[in-house]
């Protein structure tokens, strides 16, 4: 699976999710709802330091794979912290979505421009991919952490990672540890996340093609096995997935 370039581009699904939420639960007119986003795109916003750093890190990919990187690299480079970044075309797109809904993005000019760029660069999407509705209503994963109910998106989302990490650290008295030894507390959290991600890489998949053993991954027995691998004075080096 390529990690960058046109062949790695999936159908943009977030917008379909926003529109599905609006259709079922929205109380505002769509045009009014998207206008603040359009205004920020048109008038610009000050880029934060962290975002600027990540932007600079990704600039090489934009230069290599984008047919025209100038909208995202104004002046040839990533915006610096505090610099005002504007996107007039994005503002136009948002307002078109507000007026025309899903068809403004998943059909017509915007879709055709996306496909044209992808086809020239070796992508695999076609118009039928954009015609299919992407958003799905799913039953969330449920777990508890110190009496609180925690809900996450099921596979092929990675919500199980958060639930596993919480389950691994639940037996530690993190409140006390953060007061007495903040470094150790953070170390335990990071190791728990690292172990959970190792399992996610191995197990999380599209449920239409493969099953993820969620019940086993979130069982107290399995979480205890993973917790036992954590060493308080040493970081795990790329831990393997557990036996599920």
C-alpha cells in the first residue's frame, strides 16, 4: 500500500459524514452552518506554531505529488507561525456545498477536477466511487474507565486503541503518580498506547473483509497480559502484537 501519492488517495469521506449528521440531527440551514468555515478560508487565519511545523514536514510531499502545490505552499513554502493563510477556492467550495449539498462536491466540477488530477498521477478512483454514499451509522465500542463510560468508533476505525490503552493504565494510580513521579506516569501512558497500537496494526481491519477480535482485545485477561510487558524503567522497543 503506497503511503503517499495519487494511489494512496481514498474517496474523501469526512464531508459525507458531516452532511449525514446534518441531515439527521442538524437544526441550522446548511448554508449558515458552513459560512464560518468559508469566511475563515476567505479572510484567512494565523497559522499556529505546531501546525506550521507539521506543514513544513509535509511540504516535500506536496511538491512531489501535487499537480499544483501553490495553494498550500504560498510563495513556494509552508506558512510560518503567525502568518495569515487564505484559501479563496476553498471558501467558494464551502459556499457551493452550503447551497447545493452533497452534489456540489461528489458530482460535477469539483469531483471531475479531483479525478482528472488523480488519473494523470496514477490514482485509481473513478466517478462511481464518488457516487457511493460513504458515511455509515455504526454501533460504537463501549468500555469503562474508573466508572466513566467511554465510547469509540469500531473497526476499521482505531477507537479500540484508546479503549485498550485506558484499560491497561486503569490499574495504576495515575493521580498519585503525576504528583510523585510525573515522568513515570507519562511513561506508563505512552507504553500502554504503544502496546495498543501494536495490536491495532495487526488486528484492525475493514469488517466487510476481516474480523477484529474486539472482545478479546478489551478483555481484562488480555489487557493484563499486555500490562505485564510494561517495565517502569525501560521503554519497549517496537513491541509485537499479542496473541489474540
